[in-house]
């Protein structure tokens, strides 16, 4: 091959690579509305859910259609979390009726598949439990399909380590997740440790992509302990819980007829919860997430800690590495008000 032809081809390759590196990743929403019905894990109520396309820069919004005063919209953001007791509940300040519980598995499915904007419409106070995992929501989103929108996707890049602790558990957000096929993203390392012999200590690490989320985390179900069921019900929780929507453990035994979907389904579910809880940042996180005994409360606290430190994060266009990142903190559409305010 003549030298100038080779040089020409090489130049073309460099150009294509440069284009790929600088191409803006755009936001996505659902192609069409889709719905389902199911039972609320904690309320036990039958609830209808509809997933609707959302406008660019609107983020994920939960809409209650059953309240006396008319529809109420609650932004799916960390600063709207009002309860982290066994689930993540969001609400509006000063409006005790305006709450939606158990948002985390739906949030995980939307974030895991890269849906930036959507409305989740409900005629009750809780997202239906379905089978206790995010797989039914992944199925819904894939049935509806997704479309690109005319707006660049932005992500939150973690610049400095932020860590919160409670008892012998912690969650930390660290800079750097490695370079993936579509730019930096989120990597999760989690460890759990339960007394029950069926669970014990489990740990797992995962680089989050739509494919890895769908196959490794989405099918992992929530779990509970047979010994705690009565106390939970007395506290008004787990009223809709059954072997159809949760793994139930008693000592060394899993009571569900079909057993587990993964040998380490428990830690995978905790990672799924983290994907959903951390999606309440408002944008995807470019970060390493490290957790020991992570839970909804720690997941929410670490976001508050991150946004309280203005030097710990910045907003960059998706698909760009740290070196190429352009800080667009000011005027970032969809950014939580509390996050945009100076710390
Ligand atoms: Zn969960």
C-alpha cells in the first residue's frame, strides 16, 4: 500500500475516533406509554401504574392521580426523599398525602436502561412490587421502547471521595470508574453480612451498563426474614409481601419454592437498590460506589453529603472523560435545586 494512502487511512481513523470521543450523548425517553397493575409491597393495595414519555430536561417525575385535590407531581430527587425505612419514599414538603413509596426498583430500571425523562403515573401511594425485582419494569420499558431526544445528556462526575457511615456499614462515592465503551459511568462494589445462614457474607463488583444491569442486577429480588414478618406487619409494612414478590429467608432456608435466581441474589439486590437510590441524584453518576451493608438511608445520606460539598462533584456532558469534561454546573437543566445552590 502506498505510503500516502496508508497515511490517509490513518488520518481517517484518527478523525473517526475524535468524533466518537466528542460526540454528545443525547437524552432518551420512552417511545410510547405503557402500563401494568400490581400489589404494593408495604401497603398491600392494588395499584395501576403507567409509564409515559417525559420532556427533555424534565428528569423522572412520579405523578399521583388518586388524590382529592387533583394530580400531584413529585420529582424523583434525593432532596424529596421523606422515608428510607425498608424502602425509599419520596414526597412534597408540607403535603403528607403527596408521597410515593418503593420508588427504587422503578428508578433502577429507568436509570439502568438509560431513560433520562419519564413520568411514572400511579393511582396509589406506592409503586407496585411486581415480583420484587426490577425485571418487570425492564420488560415494560423494553416493550415501550426508547427514543433519542434533542438535548444533550449530562452526568455528575464525582471529583472527591465522599463517605457516610452508620454502625458497621458505609457507602462511599469515589472518583474514577474506568473508561467504558460509552465513556465513564458507574462501578459498584458492595458487601453485605447477615446473621441468617442462607445469606451470610456476600460481595460483588459490577461496572454498570444497560447490558450488565439487565442481566446481573435487574432480576435480583428483595428479601426479608420470616422471623420479622409479624413485626413488619404490625408496623404497617410488608402488608402486600408474599413469596410471590420477595425472597423469604428462615435461618439457612429460602422458603420460596423455586429457590434463588442467583447464588448471591441478596447482594445483587442491594446493588440494584443502590442503582435506584443513587439515580435520585437527578443525573447519572460517574463514580465508583463502594458500600458495606448499604441501605436506603445510607444511599440517600451519601447524596446529601456529595451535594453539600461543591468541590466534590461537577456536571459534565455524558460520554466525556475527566480530561475532556467541560464544567456546566451553572444553568444545568434538571439539576436539583439543593445541589445547584452553593454549599
Ligand atoms: Zn429493593
